[in-house]
C-alpha cells in the first residue's frame, strides 16, 4: 500500500524568537516491510544550519537551526511511503517465559540487539505496580503472541482515551493510576509492562491512514502522529501492536522511527532563544492512500 | 611506640626505616599500615626529613603553620561550595601542614600502574561507544551498559580526533593493609581536584620552604605543559593554534574555585554555557567584540547537562548544539560527553578480567573486589555478605553515600536489603579496603593517624616518549584527602576532613620547569604576531561592572555612616546647634542613597544575596524582634537603630551588608580576572562581612572598627584597580561601574540633603557632612575658608572637573570609557550610551552652582536643584539600562515547545511535540 503523508507543525510565539535549534525525527525510516520513496522537510523561515544523520536506532534525524527574529516557525514534512503486508504471525511461537530466558542469556547479535529494549529508559521506569498490572496476561507457558494480544486488549478495555489528561512527560505510574491517557501513554504503559517481565519492548512513532476506505471505521489518532509498542518475538522478529485501537499493526500503519521511548523519537524537539511568554502549537497530519509509485 | 603487627610486605619502600628517627607523640593505629612509620614504629626513610621538621615545629609550630596555610589559601580565594537544602555556601579549602611523601621508586611503579589503568579505561570507553565487543563477548553484562542511564546513545558516534578519548582522568588510590596500591574510584566525565592540588603545592611550598627545597619534590608544572600540548593535539584538524575554553557550570558549582584557578593558570577563557553559541556546527564565544571561534572545550559540566537539544532538555548549563558540533568534528569536547559510563564501579570492577584481553597485560592497579546487584550472582552475594561489604548506590539514586555494612544495626541491614532488592541494578557491593594512615595535625597540634586517599591525575600524551606510560602522563603527586576520624574507613570527597600536598621525593633535585611549551614546539607562527588575547565574555563584563558599582556603593555607605557616627559622638543634645535635625536629614539621605538598583545582570535569578527590597523602611531589622514595628511611621526612631538597619539588613538593596554581598559574589564569578592581591582584599571583606552577619552589633559604636577595616579593604581594592590593572576591556567595565555609581549616588545625596533650605547652623553642619562624605572638605576649606556656602559646595561637588569626586569628573571618565568599549553597532556613530552621558553633562552645564543653590521664597525649596538633579538621576538610570542592554543582555533559553494544545493537553513543556493521538 502507498501513502502520502503531510505532517505540518506550526509554532507561534508571543515575543520574537532570536534563534532556535532543533532535532526532527520526521523522515520515515526504512523497515523490513516499509520503503520510504521520498521525503521532503521544509522549514520556514529558512534554516541557517542543517545536518542529517542516522541515530543510534537507525532512524533518520535532521538537526537544524533557524536565526530570527521570527514569531512563527513551521516545519512541514511530506513523504511517500510504500508499506508491504504484514508477515503472517507465527503459529507456534515461543512462550513468553521462554522468550524472557532467551533474552537474558543469549548473546547472538540478534538477541543482543533486542536486549537494548529490556531496560528502563528515561520515560519508562518499571515498578511492581506495572508488573502487577501486566501479570494476568502472562501465565507461565503462554505463547508470547497470545499474551501480548491479551495485554493489548486489556489496555484498550481498561483505559479511557482522554487527550486532556496527560502531557508528553506524564509518568507511566500516573497513567496506570488514573486509567486514562493518549496513544503515547498506552504505548509507554505496554512497553513498561513487557519490560517489567524481562521482555524486550520498543516504542514506535508513526501514522495511521487518515480516512479509511468507505465502510471501515475511522481509527483514533488518524489525524495526528501516532505511537504504539512493539515486542520482540525470538526467531520471528518485532511484533507491533496498537493498544489505542486494539489492533495488530498492519499495512495501514506507517512507521517513522523507533526507540526506547518517546524521548528517543520525539518528532520535533529543541531549544529556542528568546520567545519568552507563551506560544501556541498547531499540528496537522494528513495520510492519504496513493497510487503505486515507481520506487 | 607502635604495635603494628600485621603490616605485610611494603610496596616500594621495602619497609626500611631510618635509624634513630622518631616522631614524638605519634603512633600508628594498631594493625593499620601507616605511611610514615614502619612496622617497627620507626620513621620510614623517605619520611625522615618531614618527620624531623614536624618534630621540630612541635604542636604550637604546627598549628601556626596550619593557620598560615589557611590564610594563604583564603588569599587565593580557595573555596569549595557545599549545597544543602538547595542553598549553596562557600567553605574555605583546608590543607594540612604535613605532606604525604612517596619516594620516586615506588612512585614510578604507581605512575605506570595508573597510566595503564587509564589506558585500559580509554579502550573500554571506545569499545562501549563503538563496536561493544566487550558486551558481545560476554565480558561485560549487557544490562550494565545498555541499561545504564550513563550510557548516552546520542554520543555513540562522537569522538575526539586523537586516538585517545580520555583527555584528563582522575583515579583515586589508597594503600591497603598489605602495602599494595589499590584504586577505589575512577573519574572521567569531569574530574575535579587538579586545581586544588596546584593551590596546595603553592601554599605548602611557601609555608615550609626549606623542607620543600630539601626534599627534592617533583614539580607539577610539567604536567600542565602536557595539558597544553595535549590540547593542541585534540583540536580539530587543520587548527594550529586552538582557541580553548574551560566550560564551568558557574559560581555555584562545587569546585568553581578550581575552574577559575585552572583557567587563569593555563590562560584559557572560563565560560559558562550561555557564553557559548553554536552556529553552523561551530562553537563560538560571545565576547564583547562579537563572536570568537572556539576549537577545544575542556568541560566541567557533567555529561547529561552538556546539550539541552540532545540530552537533558532542562539543562541551562549546557550549549544547545554542542553534541552535533562535536559529532561533526568542528570542536573537540574533552573529556568526550558520555564518559561517565566508565566511572561505574561495577564496570571498573571487571577491568582485571578485561586487561589481559584488551591490553595483553595483567592489570597492575586493581580495585576492590566488586559485586553488582544487577546481576543475580552479585545480588545474592551482596545480600548474604552485607556485613562484610561497603555498599553504595550507583546510577539514578543519588544523594546517598557509601554504607559500611558492619556499622549497621540489624534493622538497618534489613532495610538496606529491602532497598537493594527493590532496585538491584542501582546497587554495588565492594570489599572493604582499609586505607593506610598518614600523620595529620589535630586541633590541639598533635599528629594523629588519619586514613588517606590520593587522587591521581592523568593527561593523554606520552611526555616521556618512552612508550612505557601507555600514552598517558601522570601528575607526579596528586590531591590527597584524609578522613575526619582516626578510624574512618571511607573518606568523603565532600569537604569533610582536610587535604594534603602529595610529594614525590626524588633523589635528584628537580629541574626548574614552566608551563610554557618549549620554544622548539611553539613557533608555528612568526613570533612577531602577538598571541590572541583571551576574549572577554559579556557575562564577565557584566560582573566586573557590578563589582565596580557595588564596591563604590559600599564605600559611599561606609563614609556616610561614618559621618553620622561623628555627629552622634559629638555632644549634640536635642535642639543644641541643630545637631539632631542634621542627623535626621543625613539618615534619610542615607536611605535615599541606599536605593541601589541591585539587578546585576539579566536572567540570573539566584545570584542575588538576600531577598528583594522591602517596601517598608528597614527599621525592624537589627536582628531582634522587639516589637517596635509601629516606629516605622515615626520620625523619632532611635537613630542608632535606623543607621544599623541600613548597615546590616541584607534584605535592603543598598544596605552595606547587601552591597558587600554583591561585591563578594561578583568577585567570585569573575575570579579568573582578579589578581591574588585582589583576592586577599576580597577575603578581608568576606571575613568582615561574615562577622557582621553572624554577630550583628547592637550598637553603632560597636561597628566603628569593622567599618574602618572594610573601608581600608575597599580603598585598597580601588587602588589596585587604578594602579595595577591593565587598561583592557575588563578594566573599562570595572571602572565604568565605579564611575556610574559614584555619579549617581552623589547626585542623590546632594539632592536629598540640600533641596530643603534649613536654618543656618543646620545647613552648615549638613554641608560639612556632605563634603566630608565626598572627601572634599579639605579642598573646600582651602578654597573658601571657614565659611560654608551652598553654591561653593555644589560647585566643588558637581562642576569641578579637577575634583576626582565630582559628578562632572565621573561623566568625563565615562565618556572616555565608552569610546574605548568594543563597538556593538558601527552604524550608530554616537551610541545611545554616549548620547546619555552627553545629555547628562549638558543638563548640568545649562545651569550653574549659583542657580542650583537659589531658594524659592514661597516653598523654601531649591527648585532648580530638585528638578535638574531629578532629571540627571533619571538619565543615569537610563544609562545603566542601556549598558545592560548593549553589553550584558543574554538571551533567554527555553524548551522549543511542550504540548499539543490542539489536543487540549496541558502541563509543563517537555521538550517537543508529542504523540498525542
């Protein structure tokens, strides 16, 4: 499936900004089933410095600086992406406890790479409360995939989608306590649950198709950037699930970047000089299906 | 004399002791190894001279030497900051008169061992941020690296151009019971102590000069030469003459003294994060003259705080974009950001295993046996043997100190076990290593054995060139710290206890060395081109300006108080000769003048001592709640107390205590700009200030001697800046601040005292006081004879261009200074500041002393004086604002954006756009 994504972020400042310096995770990365055909990043006013690199997790990153004074900053990312169908799920995948033990002891490069995602990260600190929430989905000997599907469904059922409740830095503990949040919170919670059991889980940022074909329901998060967790299944690979919509992630999801948590893949972050007082932020995302493109 | 029984073979010194040499009244702790005494209780050979000197001095002499050291250190401004409950306070640095002595044979073995350990740390660091072979091959547990908050993924692809990554490293070393050196701590991200080692040497060699000379102590200068040479090597490619800065977290950081000390010793600019800016991936220093490029950053800011774009977004200490600039190789940051990972004791505990594989050698300097609780085997061992171990937290749980298991009660042990179990990866257990003891002067002058830790320092580069040092040069000596208590097993690095100079006593007399590079290396450029001057950061200019203003202000307040005191001393009862009235006028004038606008520089909350100005008159201060608040509105407040309040109330802007506080704070924040003579005076002021704060006098008469000492110090300070400072930008701002305050205070004082015409005798007394306060009474008498008249006094105080205290004189100097200050915008020929000074002078010249002195018959007021001086005061205030705006404005930093208002999210900025779906 092919998608055209336009992700526009606009800041308005009360007082002029003299300079800003930012980092953007806005170019969709390559994955096993996704190819980024084109990606264009336009910053207005024009940046005075621009550099690109691939980060520790293999995501493309753009660093740029803009000299002011300016009161508005707009960053528009336009990309074309083709996404292949999901591989079929393993029928006899490992049990979750088997996966856990393998992660703890196996030093093969593949397992070691996954190990990276077993530990606490800046925004996801595991705790006994998080573990206690996860445990009912993980009885001994249960196949990992079933356990993860169950956890995904429970988060979907137990938590209220409430955009007014949390911020980008609300701790997972608090989300768990109040049982509400947005996609980022549910992704962090799922990641925390999985890690608390010794499993490898990462945080994925990306998009959902904005308007689904006629007759299909429109999903939450379709008009903004989306996020979901992914769990490592030994001998199979990374399995992405979406607790916000209770779905296994399929070809209508576009991946931008992944990391340990939101702090590794924040779409746009940075520092401004000046611009005191308040500012407003406006984010618009449009993801539309397009005709197949020549790669 | 001693009963040391179990001391084993002694490394290096072979336990040989000198015949007949003893240290009276000193004995080692039974069972503990002592540095100075052999197992037989006799003084070791290398300690013979020191022991003889100590014995010769006796308790009285030792205490006198200790006091002398304290004085010298104070004069150098040697302090460290302690932060408790969010408040930072300066403590004097303390040095013991008895050095720690190592002989050169044992030293050269230790030196090689330290260099080897640092070389290994360097290889480990490179591996962890590179291929991570150590993890892949199972030599280092994956969770120890990948799960550590100190492993900064953003730093995985940054490196210094030099093959070696660790530029400057500290390794803490003790000698254990068996006489073997053991390392007990490795410091890589921003190692501290080098400046203290240097100041210790300077002080001790002055207090015990002949002993120092006779002992053939190896000099430290060569090491600093290696630092300079090393800096040239790590600079980005193509840079021959690197511009180097030392990046400090600022005057509140624990070891700020040595940041400044090292900066001035090495001749590098001392900067804070806000002094630097990244443009096009190059780092620039915001100096008065504009942007100066920076090639090497020696950072004293911890890893996570170095760059708010990629690391901690809430850091105001870092430089946005620094990491990307380093990544692109446009600037060398040493030590590389991310180095903290190799400080982890669980990791360094594995070095013994790693050394044969990475170096092909056995590790010569071993640490204590270490168990990391993040590993199941380590956890079970630590839980089982807690009583025999030292346990301490690593990583996230800060604010906790090492705990010796054997010191804990059963309850405490159980509590500790629970804490460890709840977050095992945050805990490490180590074998207890008992440091050897060293004689240390106690408070009654006797020598007592105290446990000692030597902090060694290594710099990348093979000074000897013999390849034996693994590419690292070790400072011959180090910073030795000793514990407070005789039996303390662990020595805190946080200020308790004292420090010692560390002597490597060489058989051959040391060669004279200097920190300058040998001339063979230097002339990359023709010698005629002078070396680039160190640029002056705008922040430093602002602080110098503040220093000038506050010193001048304090001086004026003292003079005025002294005048008031003279009045009080005279037997001027109520109504007698107008004495009481003139006193009241002077006191209210004092309050007017004290309206010192203490906003030192923009964006700098927390640097101001004391609270905000109180809107009420400062009557209730003086330290005693005696419930006389109603007196606020009555003129009959005992004059004594009112004057005292203006002296002592730190909460009143412009009070003596608050002005002096500003002097001291400003001086500390530009420490590297000031000479050691200046430091001595700042030390005097600080001491007197502490006295006034801690034992506030309740009577004005008790203040007189304090005032006298303070005035002397302040006069000496202004004398030093007039006579000894180079006329560079630094001086322009220091003197400019002084001139501006002098002009403004005088205008305010004259206005407050003279606007209302008073009875002849009162006015005479007031004029006399005014002239005396302005140091102009003698000139006036010489000129006008014994008769006081207002016009004459105003002429002298305002218009006389030859009187260095007159307003016009200050304005003339300000015009000169403004011309010499770096131009900020060439488009504007006559800068705003010049325009304001000229306008002020014109305002005054459009009238004259006679018209100013004229009294309006209806009101009894000098209307012209009131109007003109009011406007002059306003213009000078504008000048101050304009200077701040032009030279000292620092841009405010803030996080780009936090929340997505579209989704109605709320709360604090967190660093970027979220996934808010």
